[in-house]
C-alpha cells in the first residue's frame, strides 16, 4: 500500500492493514455493517461497558491471525501470500452473517438458517463482485483447503476468533477472571501433519484458556440478566411477526418489515433475502421497539416497553427444567390480571435449557507437541482433571418471566 492504514485498537494497540485487498474487504458495506451490531448483544444490560461491536472483534481477530501466521512462518511453516490473504479475509468475514442482537434473529424472524451459513452466502456473493479473489478464503472457511490448520485458525478449539473475543469481552465488561494470555498462546502454536499443535511448555496456558472460556460463558454470555433481556426481545419479535401475518401493519424499516411479513427459511434465503439482511442492524430493532411501545396491541406494547425501559424478564436458574405447574402459576396470573388467553399469556415467560462444553472431544483435539516429536491430545497430556471436566456438557435451566 502507498500509505499504510493503521487502526488504534483499545485491546491490542496499533493494527496495520497489510494491503489493498484486505483494505477493500474492511471497507465493504458487508463488513462496515458490523460496526452497527454489538458484539455481546444483551450483555450490556448486565455489564454497561459492553458496547463494543462485531466490527471491533473482526479487526482484532484479523490482527491475531497476522500474528499467528508470522509466528508459524518463523518456525519454518510455509504460508504463501495468497494463503495469508485468504486466511485474513476469512477471519474478517466469518461474522458477517450475524443479525441484530447477536443470535436473536436466528430464533425469531428467520427459520432453520444459522449465521455461519449466512456468512458463507455473503462470502460467495462478495466473491462474485471480486471476480474469484475470495476462492481461497471460501475454501478455508468450508475446510476444503489442503492446509487444514488454516481452517482451524478460523474455526477450531484454539481459533483466533476465540482468542480475540475472550480478551475483548473481558476488557469491555471488566470481568478479569476470563482474561487470557493470547500472545503466549500464539507463540506456542506450531504445525505438524497439517494440524495445529501446541508446544508442551504451553499446556498450562491452554488449561487457563479453557477455564477462562468457561467462566466467561456462565458469568457473561449466559448471565441471567442477559438471558432475561434476550427472552423479552424474542417474545416481542414473535408477537410482531404474528401480527403482521394477520395483516396488521406495524412500523418497521423496509428490511425489518420484509422479514416480519415473510416466512424466510433456509431454502428461501435467496438474493432478495440477502439484500434485506445486509440492511438490518441493531438500529432497525431499536427504532421499531420505541414506536411499538405505543402500539394498540397490548402484548406488543407491553413487551416493547419492557425491553426499551429495562423492565426485563426476571430469570431463575433452576436445578431442573421448570415444571408445568410452575409455568401454569404464572400463566394464570397474567390471564387474570390482563384478561388474556393462555396463548397470549405465554408471551410473558420462557423456559429454556442452555448447554455448553468448553472442550469438545468430537471436534479436532487440541494436540500437544513434545520435544521428542511425540504428539498427545491435551485430554491425555494434562495432569489435571480440568480437561476431563470441561469436556462434559454442562446444563443450566433458565425460567424467565415478567414480574408483576
């Protein structure tokens, strides 16, 4: 580049944009849209500092990808310029399929299609614009590129996506317990048999990474206040969609209106849906919610008011799923207070199970490389019980309800 572009990042300091190709992707509307979508969705209801965006995150992940590639090259691993550009483009574009408020869109106004699939479709659309310059990027994303470790750096158990969001989310929420030494982890990575490996001296850094991720999931990502806020928004959008399907016209931006009035599923997510999707961001939802607080529909106005004014669902964490009797107690309360039907009353509560495992033994394992060349899975190499415990699925049962 004639003039190097440098971005001042609050987490990693100065980030240099390496070339015109990467600059072109960063400046594309698909990626710029992410600056209007919060990274943590509802977490700011619990942690007011969590105002950073998915655009922040993608730039940080790109920086870490650069650092990893430089480190792997210094250890004798060949990564061509084309492969580097492909990996950098891939990590920049891996989140473009996210809708407003993180994963809420996946549960409400579209059906059966997840953000990873939308990201791929947007990459393919952009590749047409760039006349095939994203071929390597897409092959890496789909895990079809011969050097599999490049895909692992984008989507794996030690990917740069996780290395960035854990550091970044800790920084903006102030939850220091989840902080990780990303620089240390990058320095101990290497490649053997086309797979990422970790030098044996770094076992404890990886254990800390997995434990930190567990802390962040339960303390931040699945915080009960964030869950309560998410359930309010899900109920609100479901009600809005139900009303529009009944022919009732609601205030909404053209793109939000498109998804409210149409039942978009995976098989119908074509060019028209993509065009509207890339025009959706958090502001579309906020603007609609503020207007809907004055809706003639009692359910929509009450739910919208609850979200806009932070009168969120109260959330209980239970030892087992909420019983029918427990749920019916609240349904009857809402029915009696507001003269609602049972179906209408259900909008004011939610029962859900959240399942996580911090180290999935079914995925590519985290492999430890010893000085004698031997390679072991971390589940065999670790001398602590933590890895075995973290590989087990942890379940929590949440019951959320509007407190009246």
